[in-house]
C-alpha cells in the first residue's frame, strides 16, 4: 500500500472516530430540565406565613428550574383590575398559577374563562369535605381538634376555657374552631367564645386558632399570668419566645415551608406530564416547651434555618 493510501486510510479512521464520539455524546447526554414560568397570587396578610411559604416556593423554583412571580391581591382591587393582572401574567408567558387565597375555588370559578390551558394549584386550602380543585391542604379541623385535646389533657377541673372569637369568613380558622369545639364538647367542657380582655381570671385557659389571635392573647397576658395557659397556632418569633418562657402551653405549627415547596413541585410535575397527584395533604406538629429544642422539632419549625 502506498504512502498516500495509508494517509487516506488513517484520515478516514480518524474521521470515523470523531463521528463516533460525537454521536455517543449526542445520544447519551442528559436532557436539560424544561424551565417554567409560574405566577403566585396571594391575599394573605400574615407576614410570617407568607415569608415561610415563599421560602419553600423559592427553594423549589431553584430545584425545578422555574421562574416565580409573586402578586398580592387587595380588597380594594376591582374584578376588572384583577383580570387585567391575570391577563398580564398570561401575556408574559405564565404557564401555571399557584393560589394562596382564602377562597381559591371561587376565584377559579370566577376567572375560569382566562385560565384555559394553564395549570392551577391552590395552596393551604381549607375545605369541608374534599377540595374541588387540585390543592395542597392541611386538615384544619383535625388540627383544631388535636390542639383542644392538649388543653383537655392539661386542664384542671375548675379551670375556665376561653376560645378566641374567630372571624367566620376565614374558612381555615372556622374549621379549626369547629374541631376545637368538638373536642371540648366530647369531654363535657363548657367554654366562652370572646376576645381576650385586660380583666382575665387567673384560672382560665385560652384556645386560639390562628397566629394573630395567639399573639394578641400573649400580648394581653404575658405580664399578668406567668403560666402555661395559652394553646395556639403558629411559629412566629413572639409565639416561640413565649412558648419557651412558659406562657404558651402548646403551639400547632403548620408546615408552611413544605406547602410552598410541594406546591411548586406538583405544578411542575403536571406541566412536564410526569405522574403527579392532583394534590396532597401536608402535616402539622404540636409543640410543647419540653419538645421545642428537639432536633426533629427544630427542623420542622425553622426549615429555613435548618
């Protein structure tokens, strides 16, 4: 074989080798995750809840390659103004909507004509039977029941029980209140339902069904009653401080971080046609002073720090 033929043969073999490497790299490469744009609508005024929930969503947005845009609705906005905001988000390419609203089912029904082709998920839904739409939810009635049972277990026979009066238009609080009253009724305990005042009796126990009510009750009682007399909700800085100080007996803490995280994951799974349920129930924990510094409790109460 001549020198020229050898050179052509070697060049051909080199070309085949390069082509083989290129084909291998192309066929074996891991496909990039598709990126999604999601809009988050909220009407919650609870800063702590919004903050923790948002942290969970932002963590998931990094894990699942999404672009989140947060929009706050107010009572002053008209339906036309809200429709304009929704239309703007659609025009910007939003493929999914996460709803942290007091009544997401009514919202979905009202704006259904604008949501065609978009994936919608409601966060932290309160419901009486089963959610009507894909949702991430907490069993609020069960949480209220179990919180009240902690009061029942810690109550002396002569202690009065005060339920912080709940606004019935807030479905979450109302369901927690229903559960709490059921527990008290089952145990033959009579209660007063009212707001806490400056003239509280030393022998009373207080049952609160949201973070704001718990903080208000703490504020009224912290300098008057130095014992574990409050059974409340939420892991705000104030609530945790007075749990540690022994003013609060038990806190029910919804896992807001996981609600936000799993909400984004769920909607991304549905957008990418991966198998995903239409929703899921997220747990909560009941925390006493003695349990506050347990590692597993710290991880659930302060997921951002952990």
